[in-house]
């Protein structure tokens, strides 16, 4: 099977993931942190992604994944 | 006095004294000459000093750091390379051409000498420099007649003492360890650098020196791992509750007992429950705290403190400290020690410092003490004490040297001071909410005894916040009550000082080499800015090494080699064994590397291109809106300007002139007035300045941007 490139950078995808290892880890962290944000702010998934990507404390990979997930959501993916 | 140096001497013995640098040679010759005025002559641009000491003649010569270095034995610019020899440095590296004259001068000056003294700095490098000079210039027999001077300052007193108490032989374990370190580092450096550089060249046709070594690898890996944490950080919200109270007309901050509240609703409820209420002081406690004086500096501590106080990078601090050492104003700076041994005449040093105007009052107060014992740190160095002033008062020092000298002197004085004593006061304020009781804390501190702090001003910040006398049961108003949203932050990037500390803690490199390693990371473009941010290139290098040569990033491997070096110094391990071990590691690493050279090269080539694109990208074109402004260099004139990427499509001709001097860094920001990109220009010896690249920008009319 051909290896594919991460949609957010030039690296190859991690096995079984649509992202490379760094963006894949960022997505996992985003999922993990969501429950804390939801409890803290009573916030939904999309608002959470928008809020995270607007924070200057957020890492670049985290912002990129958040944007990507939002776009996928808009496109109904 | 200039003489030919060829005059026959009536004196009994001629001794060749080998020093590390010309400045040190001058000081040593002056200190050892009976009249304090040695003869000086010039041998092809190299100063030679003839000192008379009793009935002996001392020919004091200087090296220029290492005069001999390692070079490959024949062969091509490829890898692996395991055959090498020590050769004159000018033969190994054209940039070292000046060293040729020093070798020739020493060769001539050593004619007729029968005894030899190594007077280079007392460390591995110094011992090796003198050994190589004696072995290769004066011949192997000279080593049997060679002695070693041991000193930590270039003051006359210390140098004469070192001469009178010379070690009867060269310090061979140090020399052997130094030689091994050079050879091991050369083997790693040459092979890995060639492997990386050739992978890039073969993949893209581009040549770029991409160095990596056994210390550089793990250090770069630290920076990369930190970047991974930063770029993968998801901030978590939390809230803090702040309030103020007014006592005796003064406003005092109050902190809520729970420092961090995880839910916004909870924070809001607390604030509404306490709003408009009064609090009652339930307890008041005072704790007396003693703060011990700081230890005298070792090199790492000095570099970190200089970064923290003046933002000097480690190289700037080291260079200044070396100049001060060569001027005999401070002791040898490349030391790990935080201790001042009893053999050092502390009172004598202070007497000397008293002559300096700014220190007179402080020193006088110290000299009143019957006993002066500096506080001793945990770290020690068998060769040198902690960095301390010598007591020799410099004339006019300016800039970096003046600041570093002041830091060293004040730290030394502070280490002799008593503890600083503070009373920390904490009062608990209870507010009766509707459903539950809430607690706030009111905190203050009062300096009771200044102790060492007065000697270390202005380098220590006062954290005192005095509060009025409080009593239990006292009622206090709660004002300015609010909850503030906060977010967890990613870890900070390393600065050059914190990176040095980590290297020290992890046992990577030595006090002499760490600064160079950090410098190299910048020079190669692996990291950038003072925040030591890893570049795409640095990141890609680490990723590839992780995959194909993980040993090179391993702290354990480097630490084990450092341990071997230590064991060579104590005679438990041999140079040959260390080299054999190095070759074994390299053989397995390089074979893995070679097998994947093409893919490594293509990844690195991609990173180089991305890095070039990033550093030339200034921002969006304000005229056409969809083009990108990039720095372009005119191939004919060599001048640079900013041009729109749509020029090549024929749709936009926007261009801006750029400053022709200094390094241009894009800031990523656009001018608020005209929308053109703002750049930062960094030139040597100037503060970086920012400007909008449009020379017709309205912001530039009628005054400066700062107005």
C-alpha cells in the first residue's frame, strides 16, 4: 500500500491515521481536552474548536488540526 | 626593548615557557622577570619575551589556542573516515593560517632551550596545547624535561607561586583525556557531517554544511522535543478570583484560597456570593525566613545570570570573562566550581576592591567582620576555584566587560554576606457567603535584615510588600472582586542560558565546549532567535536521525563517552579503547545512514527549500491582494528588494526597496496605515529596528513611528 502525505504538512501519515505523527498527536490531545473545556464552559465541539484555534497559547499543530476538523465538518465529511 | 633575541646569554639555563595566548605570555613574562621588565622581540609578527629569573633565562612564547589539529589521512571527501593524524592547524584548515607563524616563532625561540614549562590554562585544552607544541615543535625528548605551572589567576602573586611550586611533569592523564576528546569528537563530527551534507548534495545538487556531533545531536533533540510540546499544546481554561481590601487607607490584594477554579460557573458563583460582603481576619501568622547568600559563580551560573540580567548570550559572557581573566582582573572563568578554597586570600582581594569607588563602602563593611567565609556551593572543580575578582583594579572598563566584572565582584561580595532575613505575614480572611464560607489570603513580606542583598544590588529584586499590623477578628472590606479567565500555557522555549543548564544537568559536553555547541546550532540554521526556536531544517535533521541513527541523539551514549573520558583522566580507561568504542558506534550508525541516504537527502532538501521560502516571505501584497511579497536578490547588482509573486503572471508589478545592510526578518505583521509588511532589520552593533517597507507610507510623514 502506498504511504500518503499528511493533509496538513509534508510528512507521511502515521499508520492507521489520516495525519502524520505530530498532527495525529495534536488531534488526540484536542479530543482529550474537550471534556475539560465542555465542563468548564458548557461548550459544544465546534465552538470548542473555534475557541482553541483562536487562542495564542494553542500549538501550531493543534490549530491546524482544529481548522481542518472544522472545514471537514462544514463539508459534511 | 626590542632585541634580536639571538644574543648569547651568560645565564646558566634557557627554559622555554609555553603559554596559551599572547596576552597571557606577556603577563607571565612580566611576573617571572626579576625586574618585572622582560625583553621583548618580534619573531615574524609573534611576540617573544625573554625574562631573567635568578640565573636562568626564560623564553616565554605563546600559542594561539590550538596550533595542531586533526586531519584526515588522504582520501576523498566522503564517509566513513577512520584514519587521521595530528597536523599543524594551518594545514588542516586554511582559516588557521596565522598559526603557522606561531609554530615557526616557537621553533626559532626554542633553539638552545634545555628545559620546558607548560604555562597554558590549567585544563584539558591548555594541557593538550602545550603538549602538542612540545611534541611537534621541540621534539619528543623535550617532554621528559617538561614541567607544569598551575594557576587560576594571572596576577603576579599567583604566577610566581605557580612557578615556585611547579609540578615536576606534564599532566599526562589530562593530556590523554583531552586528546581522546578531540579525536572522538572529530570522528563523530567528520563522519556525521559528511553523511548529512552528502545526502543533501546527492539528492538535490545543493551543497550546504550540515553538521551534527555527539553533543550537538542530543542538544538539538532537547530543542526539538520542547517544540513538539509547544506545537501540540492544547490550552485548558481555568479561573482565578482576585479581590482587594483597604486597610489604613492602603489597598492590599487578596487571593482566593483555591488558586485555580476549573469551571466558569463556580468562579461566577463565588464572586456573587462574596460581592459587597465584609471579611473577617480569622488567623494571622508570621514566619521568619532566612535566605542564604548565593554561591560564587561557576561558568554556567555566570552565563545564566548574565543572560537573565543583561540578555547576553553565553558566548558574549564567556568572551568578556576571558578578557577580564587575561587582564588579571578575575580568576580563570572556565570552571565548574562554586567554591572558594581557604587558600584564597579573601581579605587581600577585598582590600584591592576597596580601591574601586563603587565598592568602597560595601567592602569596608565586609572587612569589619572578624571572619570572612564565602558560602560554598555543591559543585567543585579540581583545577580551579569559583570565578572571583583578583583584587587588581581595572582602569576604565566599558560595555559588556564592565557589566560582567561588576556581576562577578558583587556576587563574590554577596557570597561573603550574612543571610537575608524576611518576615512573611499571611492572614486568612473569611467571607460568609450564602451557602458556604469562602477564604481569601492576604500576604505581605518585610525585609528584617538585608544581609547579602545589599552587596548584590541591583541584581536582586526586592519582593517585599509591607502590610499594616493585622489582628484576628478584624473586619475588612472586600472590594474589586472579580474572576479572571486564564489558560494553561505551553512550556517556554529554551533560551541560551536554560539550554546550557540542561546540558550541564544531563552531563553533555564540558564547561569549555557547551558554549560552542549552542553557537553551532545557530550558525547552522538549526535554531533561530533568542528563544532558541528550532527551524524546519533542525527539525528535519532530528527526525531523520531519530529514524536512522538514533544513537546520535542519545544522551546515554554521549554520557557514557564522557564517563570514559573521566576514566581516562583517572587512568582506568585508555584512549585506544575509547576510539575503538567510537568506531563501533559509528560503523553501525553510518551503515544505516548510507542505506537511506536518498530519502534522508530528499527530506532535508525539502526542509532547506521551505526554510528559504519562509525566510524570504514578507506577507501578502497590499496592492493586488492575492500575491505574496518576497525578498528577491537582483542577480546583476546583488541588491535586494521586495517583489510581488504575481509579477511572473504579469498581473502585478508591485515592488519595494529594502535596506541593503543587516539581516531582514519578516515579522508576519502588516502596517496599520498602508497594509505593507513590517520587517525587522538586525545589524551588528545596532538594536534591531522595525519598519514598514513602503517608503511612501503615511506613517513615515511628519515624524517617527514612535510618536
